[in-house]
């Protein structure tokens, strides 16, 4: 962030910076973002000196970063009336972190080089809070130290009888790393990790593996009752679409108290065409435009005062490679004006609460790499938060577009993290972040049966954004 932008950002939030503090913050993007978040919540003094900034930084980095087990989401949903008119719902989509309208990739070699440099640099900034990596050096200079600390991208993983043999690289060089299996470390290709260890010849023997992790920070809450419903994978057009459940859903949303203020559809609104082998046999509607017309007419039956955030997935009419832009105007024009089109992934701020919505195709690479069954998508989402990335593996099941910025890096800590894609249903809390895998309206397809995949349809979570209490809409 350049100096003029820094001054402007803090001044907008009523904060003045000492020149020395400004210089200190200029190349500390993560710290700067954290302090701006505190400023927006009126938790900073009106003048920040260099010593004040450093004092706050020490408090931030002193927070322990150990992994914690997933905590169950709170089960009670308060039956209280919503006191504010629905039209007063305040929200915005974080345009900086949404690819819509900003894709410039042509898929050339230069684009790939730019993309991986952008990913590495974005991830490296996230490691600045990790005390274990204080004083880390580029790989090319690592041989000059007794204790080696490096940050590198995983290029190759080989498992032997006693250890993992990993090749790490950065912009300066590459190095072979030995990680003994007793450390119980699981890695995903192309992720960025930190390593602390000692050199034995030209190999680095790892003593500690460091992931970016999630700091414990104060989470945002709405100042008023806002009821947020999360669904995914409606798959309109599929012969396995659950019409009885959908009709029940329409009725319940019209009758349920307290009323639902806003709803997220986290991708795969329609079933699409040619997404998997033999799909045509599973379709009632065999034209993708007709599928969207059907979807639009059905969404129009839901309460119009409810805001609907609509995200694409791998079955939708956008490019398959992630990040995906919002649905094009020719499709978007079919929907009523209470429908907001967003990209995949996307951050939505609803009444001050940050929601990271991602359809979830990256789970197709995370789950097998970490030996997590598809029945436990929340564990895969936890792995994404620990690694601060939604889909690290290039060339796997998740196609990735080489943009000039890596939109799949989780550089902003959300209050709520939502995925769909795997047709499950679950919620938990990890280090203060509410994580939700949203359910589907599609019953088991012939392809899913062949893959031995059993969905959990018609089971949708509602969150009260004032206190994060939860409830269910079951259809």
C-alpha cells in the first residue's frame, strides 16, 4: 500500500499517523489491514505514534496460534421479531477480492509466472505474524545460518518409509527438505509453508513446519437482529431436483418467524450441460438458458423483501477456472432486483459481519490430499483456513486461472466461511470463525452413486448475525 493510500485510509476512519508510524506500516500490509479493521470498529486512538503501532503489533503477534479442535455451532435460534425494516439491510460486496470485471489473464507463460509470484508474496506476508519465522531468509541465503528459517512453495512431495521428501522453492532458489513422519505433517501441493531446521549437507532437516494459521481476533457482530440463511447446489434442471422440498422451502420462508433477511446461494444454481459423463441422462431441462429461466422464476416465488446473494459454481454458466466471475448480464437480467450477483470466491459484508463465500471445488483436492473423507467437509474447510488458501494445487481437480492476483488467498479473516459443492450439511466454529457447509436440493445422482457419494439434502443453516446463534430450515 503506497503512502498516500495509507494516509487516506486512516484519515477516512478518523486516525492520524505519525510520519515514522507511516513509514513502518508501509511494507507491513497484514498489520496495516488489522489496524484499519480496529479503526473501523472505533477501537483505536485518534493519533497513532510509531511506539503505539509497535505496541499493538506485539500484542497481536503474542497471541498463540496453535490449532484447535472444531467446536460445534450453537444450536439455539432465538425466536424474536426483527425490528428493522428489511429495506434497511446494510451490505456491500468487497470488490477488491472479487474477480468480476477484472480478469486480464490470457493463459500465457508470463501470466503463470506472475500468478505464482503473486501467490507466494501474498502468502509470505501472512507469515510475518509468526514468531517462529522471525529472521527468515530467502532459500539462496539459507546455507549461511546455523538455524535455517525459510518460507517456500511446495513443488514436490514424495513419501518414504520414514519421512517426506519435499522440494521447496521461492524466487531465489530451491531446496530439498526432509520431514520425518513422526511430525504427522500433511501437505498439499503448491501450498506455501514455513520451515525451521538445520542443514545436513544440501538438505534441510525440518524441526518445525509452520502454516500461516488464524490469529484470534475480535469478531464482528451485527448491532441488530439479522437472520442469514445459507443454501447451495440447487441444480435447477436436474431430474434429481427435489421439487417437494423446494415447494416446502418456499412455504416455510413465507411463514417462518423471525423472517429471513438475506440468503446466500453458494453456487451451482443450475445443473448445467456436460459437466460430468452421462449427465444428459440426468436432466429434465436440457438447455442451460432454459435452466436459468426456470431458476429465476422459482427464486421469484421467495419473499421479495429477502436479499439473495447468488454465486456461481462449477455447474454454472461461467468459466470453469477459479476465481469465477459473477453470472453474465444476459443471465443476471432474468432475476428480480433483490438478487445480488457475486463472484466465486467473494466477501460480503452484511451489517458489519464479513462472510467469505466459496463454492468449494477446492475441497476436491484438499480432502484426498489430507486423507479426509467427503463426509467431513468441515475438516477440509478448517485446513483451508489454517493454510489461508482455498485451492492451492495447480493441475489437480480444481482448474485455476493465472490472474495477476491470487484471489484464492484468504488474506482477510472472515467472521463466517461458507462452502457448498459436496452436498453435505454442517456447521462448526474454528478459532472464532463460523464455518458452514451448505446443503443441496438435489438427491443422489447416478454419477454420485457410482462414486459412492451420499448427499445430505434439504437441511439448511440460519445464523443470527447479532450473536451467531443458529437454527435450521429442514425441508
